C-alpha cells in the first residue's frame, strides 16, 4: 500500500514521534514515501496515490471537498498522537478511517496524575512553602491538621475516558486504597462497578473529595463546565488537578475559590490560553502550581505512540479489528 507522512511542522516533528526503528519497520510494510509533506508542499501525485497517511501533532486540517479532491484513494490515517478533534471529522465523513495513539498518550498523563494525587494527599505542595519560611515543626503541624494521607481518602475523577480510567486502574494496581468517586454521564453502572468506583454528581464530587482530577473530554459542551458553583464547594484543604484542558475551567472562578480558602491547592498543567496572560493571578498565587503542559508524552515517551500505530498497522494489513480506531460518534466524548 502506498503511504506518505503528512505534517505541518515537518520532518523534525515526525522524527520526535516515529523512532528510526519504527520508521524502518513501517517502510518494510508499506510502499512509503519517506519525505514529510505539509499541506502547502504536498506532491499532488503522491497524495492521489496514497492509501495510508502517517502523522502526529501537526496534522493539517482539510475540508471534505479538499479531501475528495486531494486524496481520492486514501483509506486510513494513523495519527501518532492523542486528540484528533482538530482534523478527524471531515475525513470520517468521507469514509476514511482514523486511528489515534490516544491510549499511548494516556499512559504518561495517568502516571503524572497518579503522582500528583499521592503527593497532594500528603500536603506536599503547600508544605514546601511553610517548610522554607517557618521550619520543620510548623510544617509538621500544618500537614497533620489539614491532611490525612491517601488511605481511605476520597478522590474525585471528572471524566472516565481513556485517561481517567487509566488513573483508576493504576491506583488499583498499586494497591492504593482510595474511595474513588466519578462524574461521567457516559460511564455505565456495570463498568463503574467493575472499576470499583462510585458514580456521583459534580456537586457531590467537589463537596466530598480531598483531591479532584479533571479528565473531561475536550469539546464545546465542556467549555466553562467547571465554575464557581463547584469550586466553592471544595474542602478547605482540597486539591484540584487539571491535566485535561484549560477551557473547561472558568479560571476567574477558580482564582476566587482559591483566595477564599488559601489552603486549597490547584495543580495546573493546562490553562486557557496557554500560557496564561501576563499578570494573571496564577503566576503569583502561593497555592497555584503550574507546569507547561508536560503531562503528556515527552522525550522518549513519544516513541510509544508510533509503536502503537505500528501495531495497529499490522492489524489493519492482516484484516483484523483495530484497537484504537476513532469513530464519528466517539468524538462527542473523547478528549
């Protein structure tokens, strides 16, 4: 099958995801044009012949009309990255299959989240400041008065999609005994029972949980979904973790709730916009800890995504069921 690489960023981006060994294996399975094309420099003949497109972050967007004209023989896209929301719908509408490495990208996000949950339950984040300013005894007193550790603590998971479920599975695999409450209208009761979690409303989750972690799908319906009506319900020393998307948070409302209870903590790997505007309260608030969208795959972790796509390609060529194919109806609930 004829195949091309397609990416707006170019060769360097593709090489950060597709390792040399994976590229070599792909070339042995496909009639692969090894040049990385962008939308602007796409060779018309190569595009017309392509049955397979390989890509990652930087996949260009096309309208349905453009797709029909440019890719008359295209059958499938292997996207070595996470969310496909920006480009997938028109391709799916044209009958072109889309496969994503969202499951591979979920692994480091879940690992990142799990570590933050454990540290948050220990009071790690705010205690650092007290340790430096007030010393050992003050830190010990602060932690003992405000935190009880993870044992039987209530954890709130907002959204039990691929990442949310992975967090739950990792916690269970580690034997960390938590009472996990989940808000997800799309999670069936039998699946919740299988995961060992309790389904609840957002209001209950924010009121009862010591740590709350956001994994909502990234779509128009979730924009601004987490607001002051919820943040005001947080416990006085609760921690809110966001590795989802910044647009899902009404950030002024979060700031207000954090100022009202200074022992509340926000751990934000994502904001809206990214980075926050100059002078934003997030930069100066002592109970806000920001990272630069690093929860997902970084460094050599990105190679995992192309390996997932390689395995999916093998299944596809053998006519077997794909594990990580994205269908149109899934776009409503996927991150």
